[in-house]
């Protein structure tokens, strides 16, 4: 398995005390080093995405507004819970660049599985809006990259928050299947009611645990994947549905992330020669995040 990251992802900060902080990546890498798993994967320092490729997922005026907002020092708010410092857009380009490079490498046969340990996350970024700690929708960029060579891809999002940005970008693109499980009603309160054949929303009430989560995924995602037969599976891998996470109220454990990864690998083996590109989204309890990513990577590796 190839493991894509970039040191500049550590430079983005959204003010002291914000849950989406550089320590998230440090906690993951330290845990993987201690476990020995990091030595079993090929670590790649991904290149920042060429700015023109951001247009694959985002509108020109939005990209221009973000660039104009980027500060020379301090912080600038782009929505009530999303701020940027002078390094934020560079970090977001590194995150998107990692997914773009991972897709190109997986499609060229370098490896079948890739994981992108990057931040800021991306799945809340809509075609024309930054929100929810997200600036550029990295997984959407990766899907668009893949579609230059493929006819159908699937994006599977198990973050505790709905992948509204990904749904917004692809709601009229039948070549992209988007499956998103999420606590509901809950942030971001957008696009969860989108009705389209290629959009599979799996809302879960607060307090949902392992048994109900697994049953809902099998009920909603497996028939959709069977119909779509993707040629590549991309994963928005958020681990904030963990029972120890402070930002939400689903009650999953480490083994649930192992289980859903095994399910995704099985589907990839059935439909697309095992090809998977996964990218980090949420997860804000540092210890639970590190353990959950470890479980995810043990299966992918």
C-alpha cells in the first residue's frame, strides 16, 4: 500500500484550540510508527495540486474569492467554524494533490490501495463554498482525475457528517456514485435530502451503534455498488463516528472501521480489480483517530 502525505499539511491551523489541528496527523503517524505499520507501507511526499486542476471540482469565482481572502499573517474566517492562516490554501492544495497523485498511481498499476494522510479535510467543500473545516474537495478532485480514464467511479463516505460538498459537486453526474452515511439531523444541514439515482444518503440517528450502522450500510450501499459497478472506489475516510469522538454522537468502535474497510475491499475486488484510494476526512479524538486509522490501514495494507 502507498501512503501519501505532505509536511505542509501540518502548517495549516485554524486558531488555538480548534479540533481540526495539526496534532491529528502527528497522532496518526506516531501511532503507525510505534505499531510498525508505517514501515510496511510506501510513504510518498505528494506534490501540491496544480492550481488549474482545482477547476475540476470548483467554480472559478469561488477559487478567486478564496485566494483573495488568504491572509499574509494571522487568521481570516471563511465561515463561522472555518478559518485560514497564510499556509492554509497551500496545505489544501497538498491534500488535493495527494489524492490526485494517488489516483494516477493506482490507475497506472503502481499499487492497488492508497491512503492519503492529509489535512485540511475536503468533503464539505461545495463547488462554490468553503465550510466545515474544508476549502478544496480533495476526493472530488480525485474522482474527476479518474474520469479522464474511466467511465464510472464510486465515492464512499463514512464520516459522521454528511458529505454535502461531494453531493453538491456530483448530484448531476451519473458517472459518480456517492454513498454517504452520517448522523442526522446534524451538521451540515445541507443536501441530505438530495434525490438522484447516483446519490445514496444513509442518515443515522444519534446513538446509532455497530449493529444498526452495519445493517444500514449493507442495505443501502451494496445494491447501489452492484448497480453502478465502479471502476475505482474512492473513500472519504472520516473517523468521527467513533464513540470517543467529541464532535458527534454516533457510537462506533475501532472494529467498525475495520469492518467497513473489509467491506470496501471486498467490493473493490468484485468490481474494480481491487483499486481503492482513501483520504482522511474527520476524526478529532486523537487516540481514537489513530487507532481507527490503524485498523483501516491494516486492512488496506
